[in-house]
């Protein structure tokens, strides 16, 4: 449909400019991709609203309000060459630009955002560029991707709403500088919790599900929508699970269970129940493992522990380990206790008809080992009850004039025992009473052998407690 008023305007004020452009080699048969020759038409349209009537109102359907039929009113092939233009196609974008707001602030001065820098002509038009936006919206930002100073959601819609963008366009999105930091994978969760809208500009739920086994339990992830384009881009890409600094601690194996009970979601991003079952494979595995997610077909595998053999046995637990585990247990009992409870040991070592903890002939030589590692014996045996009962029953708990049967690891024990008594008198009391000592070490009766070593100061001891002195003495030593 032709509009005579516009055609008359062309014939009058603007025909000279258009013909000059034709004679200068302008290609008038342009497409939407070639762009519109705004400068050529500058004298025909004194305001931008002549072709962009919907800008001020925010009517996206009439952002470009001129039609191919109106162009053909002038470019009819008679006076002006025809043009091949099928109408405006809005380019795919994830921009969320509120034109009406900006029109009100800028008073419809479109050239502020759309004119080429320092262009002499009013219609030296370009698409709005990021630099123009940053002049107002990020005065403190160091660039378009300075996430510390810019909110992405101010100018961009979530990626899942930008349906026109292709997978290739999305794959070409620039990475913000903070994404390249060495600790980004450890800190991005905090950022997502406070700036989830910014993350949604480039990411969908599929982005996070590639790594997070517990993605269905994390609110910043569940707040994102899924997107088939992102799913296509991450398909086949393995997850990333870097090792935290805490895992490098020397005692990590011993304390990791307490950490898991305190903050299981921190573990659940990388570990599954199947992961823990590598070591904790029995029916009595810790209850906290049930709070971890399970791996699912097509989902992330999480951290796969390689320190265990098939069947849930840690490295070194070979099929014949039951025959030689005693030595390992004696050398590294703290490590054993991270997986095993004491009752598991007792099931074998105290069960009826089952072999004991010690070899068959251990009774004949246990005294030497007990003397050397008495603390190790105390882990299972009560010195006060177990040892005394046995020694009394077999007649070995009687002190003879020539020595002691219990302390047979040291032939001259009677002479050497004072040093041991001074170092650990409490250990002696498990078998001996004070009356045993007073047979020899009393000034009132018996052999009257002094228990005090060289340099003993009786007066100093008496100042603390005269009652202690009275046990062996009628009077207080060192007192007049």
C-alpha cells in the first residue's frame, strides 16, 4: 500500500540525496542482514519514530513499524530501484532492554545510544553497544564482565527465556574473569546463593547437575529451569570435583566421619552412597551415609574412590588378610578403628569355638610381652581383675623370699622394683596393697628398709602431711 505523503516527501526534500547515493554506488537491494542505510534516508525521516513507532510505548511488534509495502511506494522500479526487503526480523538475544524507561530518561534522544561515536550525521546509526550501557550503569566497573560491580540481570533475561539463541551462540558466551580463579569451584556456591539471577543469564539447571550429585537439594540449583541447549552442550562432559584442602590433612581419614555428620551437604556435592561403600561396605556402615545421594543412570558419578579393591575391601585387605591382620592391627589400631568397631573383633576373638586373639602357646610367653607393652594388654584385659585372678588361681601371686613369680621377666625384680614404683606407683596398686609394702618398708616393724631415695627431705614432706609419715613412723621424721 502506497502512502502519497511519504512519496511526495521523497520527491521533494529527499530525492536529491537518494539519487546521489544511487550514483555513488549504493546497493539498494538490501536484506535484513545487510542493515538499513539510515544515513541515506536521513532527510526523509526527521524523527526516529517515523519508522520506529512502537519504541516509546514498548510495543515490540512495532519497534520497526515501516512495512515492505511502504518501502515499495517509493522504490517502485520506475522512479527508484526496487528493494528486496521482507520486513524486520528481531535478532535472537537475551537482552532485557526496557525502551520506554530509557525513552523517558533520555527524552527520546535515540542518538545517545545508537549513533556512531563522533558521527557528523544524525542517522549514522549502529546497534547499541555495551560501552554505551556502561557509561550509566557501571561507573565503577572495570568492564562488561566485572561481576563485582554489575548485575547481569539488569540488562539480560535468564537464558531459558532467550529461546531464540542457538547452542553455538550460548557456547560462545564469554567467561567472566572470576570464573578463571583457582578457587572458583570452591567459592561459586556462595556466589550462586546471593547472585542466582546473574548466574541464570548464562546457566541452566543442567549446568549444575553435571557436577552436583545433590542438585535436587540445593535451592540455587532448583531455582534454575532446565534447558535442552545446555543439556546438549554438557552431554558427555565429565564433572569436576577438585580435592578440598581439608582432605590433605594428615588425620583426614580419622576425622572425616565427624565432618560428614556435621555438614553432610558439603560432602554430598561430590560423594554418593556408592562412593562411601567402597570402604564402608558392611551392614553396619555409619548411618550418616544414608543421607548421601545415590548415583543415577546418566547422572554424575561423583568422586570414585580407587583406594579399595573390588568388593569393598581397602587396599591391602587381600583374601588372606584374616590370617595376618593381627600385626597390622597392633601397628595401626587407630586406622582400623575408623572402619571397625570393637565388637567386630570380639565376634571372632571371644566367640565359642573360635580362635582367641593370642596364639595357642601365648600363655607360656605372655609375661615378657605384658611387661614390654602393658598398655596394649589393658585395651582388652583388666589388670586388677583378669591378671590377678589368673595368677592367684595358679599360685603365681605369692611373694617368696627369693623373688616374685609375677615379675619373672626381670630376675632381680626385688632389687629393681623401687625405680618402677617411683615411676608408676598406681600400676603397682592393681595387685598390691599398702600392707604389702609395709612388710619391708616400715620403721615400726619388719625389715625396716627405708623406701626413700637419696636426697629425701623428710621435713618438707612432713610439712605437707604428717599423717603420711605416721603410717610407717611413730614420730615425724625431721621434727624435734
